[in-house]
C-alpha cells in the first residue's frame, strides 16, 4: 500500500501538485511542478521522514512577524 499520493488541484487559475499522506489525511507539501512532487513522494516513500505518520506540528506554517523597527519608530 502506498503511504503517499499526488493530487493535482487548480486554484485561482494555477495548478498545484499536492503530496498527500493517506494515513494522517494531511497534505504534506504542494508544488508548481509535478516533478518536484514526484521527487518528494519518492523521498518520503523510501523512508525519508515519518514512515507515513507525519505529526501535525511539523506541517504548521509560521506567520511572518511584523517589522519591529516600525513599531519603535511610531513611539
């Protein structure tokens, strides 16, 4: 059984290729180019990560902090 699949999704007239992990039902990453998605899928399938059970906290994105210097300039 494959742990990862690739799905093509079109959003806002742009096609993205998403690497999906079946066991956790999570999108691991997405790419503009299908070759990049295939490379990640092969890396993950060959033991390059969490054996099909990626923890949720690994996939969280961190927001970009505000420019702190502008806050001090306002003071």
